[in-house]
C-alpha cells in the first residue's frame, strides 16, 4: 500500500460488514388482487368501479371482448372513460381480457394501441386448438410464426400477451408443455402465460400442476385463481365442478408458497366460476339477490388474501 492510499483498519472493515448484515432486506411488494370483470357484467361503468372497490379489490381485469364491458370495435371510445372511473375509485387496471388469438385478429392493433396509451401493458389472449387429425409436431411448428408475429406487434406497443391456460381435450396449453415449447425462444415481456392454477390441477392433479408451473418459469406473466373438485354428475360421470375458494381440491397455500419463491409480481386475478346466480357465466341479469353474489365474492377475496399473507405475498 502506498503512502497516499488511506489505510483501513480490520476493525473498520468488520464494523462495515456488520452494518451491511444488519440492514433489513427490501420488502417484496404485496401482490395485488384484481377481479375478473366477467363476473361483474351485471354492473357497468361507474357502478363496476364502485362495486369492485367496495368489495376490496385492488384492480379490475376488464373484459375487452365481444359481449364484455368494452366491445373491441369501440375500444378507442369506450375504454378510456371506464379506466378513468376505475382509477378514480383508487383501483388499478393491470390487464384486459380479449378475444385476440394472433396479430391478425380483428381490432387487435386497435386494442393494443388503446391499452398502451392508458398505461395498461398486459392482456389475456389464447384459443389455439389442436386438430386431432394432424400430427401435433407439425401443428406446433405452424403456431410458432403466429406467436412470433404477435410478439413483434406487442413489442411495438410495449405490451405483453398472456396466454390463458384451460383444461380439456383439444386445448393448446392444457398441459402447459406445449406453450413452453412455443414460447421458450420468445421474450416473456412480449408473450407469456396467464397461469390458471385450477385448470392446471384439473390436468395434473398430483404433480403435473407443480411441474407445469415450474417449467413455465419467467413466462408466467399472470395468475388466475379459482378452486374446483371432482364430482359425479346425474349420469354418474366424473366432472370438474368449480367451488368457492378453499372448498375444492386446489392446494392454494402450497401454490402461493411456490409463487413466493419467484419474482412474480402480478397481475393476479380472482375468478368466480361456481354457481352464483349467473355471475359465473358473465350474465347481466342475476337470478339471486345481488347482495348474495357480492357476499360470496368478498368471502373468496378474504380467503385468498389470508393465504397470500401466510405465503408472504
């Protein structure tokens, strides 16, 4: 050490190290919960915003599709005032749900342009189907250019398309691994997955849902939450029946524990697919008192928040 260089004592080094160790780690921001507005189609405009806020949600995932809260053809006119009403009530609009399948879907660019202008950077898309009469590997290769073209369009508007995962025969994304193959070379900031944990458990009830979440990795850009149980129908056939949160077979506490080990920061959406006076199907006219519907939604939200808190989310 030269004479011009200041000497640092061992005591000073130890003290500095102790200071660094004593500093608490920066707390991870708590996940915010949005309501999927399909289940609030019985209220519109300002009433939608007030109802979501009254229930205690942090945001609204707006149905921007045919028959939704905003029609694709009128997105430039109708989306801004609805977003303004929601934000006026202190809520966020972290995403919208669309009918977009690829870049060639009608009104796709109009939707992206309108959302980007409002600072909404995530949208749900999907609807790829398997043709059982053709080789799957060839179909996968044909899907890749469609996703790449959509990713390029998204990059132009700084948007992320989140493919919503469903369960069922002939549904691309049911196993998740097909999406991993399709998206692994694409930027997750442009194209990702809206991971529906309930549908993932329907498809892989023991360990498949765990593997599918892990393989999706950084491409998990959104998470949809609901619950279900296998039950026999009137004919004795087993069917997946959606249930209130905590009353089904989805191991949500375990799942949220897995999420807590990742860098995921939302959007997280809560769905209500069990019988709820028509709200489960997005009807505009309820068959049970609105107060009962809202009470069920509040109960599910409280249960989810409790699970998130236990997982440190």
